[in-house]
């Protein structure tokens, strides 16, 4: 039985592979590449921001900038 990766799984994989800083736009592009299709751009960016916040809470990324909000890998 194959399990479908969650948005957090997909974004974690992209962040670990690509490194650098991540904002909502870049996160959404990575989620889109993983098959996520939001209803519209605003919904997609909202979901991307939520996944980034969830990953920060889990210790995968750390916030590096408040405005615009940006994150980077916690272990970099």
C-alpha cells in the first residue's frame, strides 16, 4: 500500500534538497511541483504559509525574517 506524502512531507523534502530561504511563494511552487492544486493563488499561499509555520513548530525550519516572512533549514 502506497501512502501519499503530506504537504509537510513534500515541502520538507524540497527544503532539505534545495536549501536556501523559503517564503510562501517558493513553498507554493514546491507544493505545486508535488501535485498540490489550490483553488486560487490566495488559497495556495495561505496553505503554503501554514505548512511553513507547522514546519517551524516541528523544528524543520527557523524563521529568519519577519517581513517578508522567510524561513531556512534549521540545521543549516
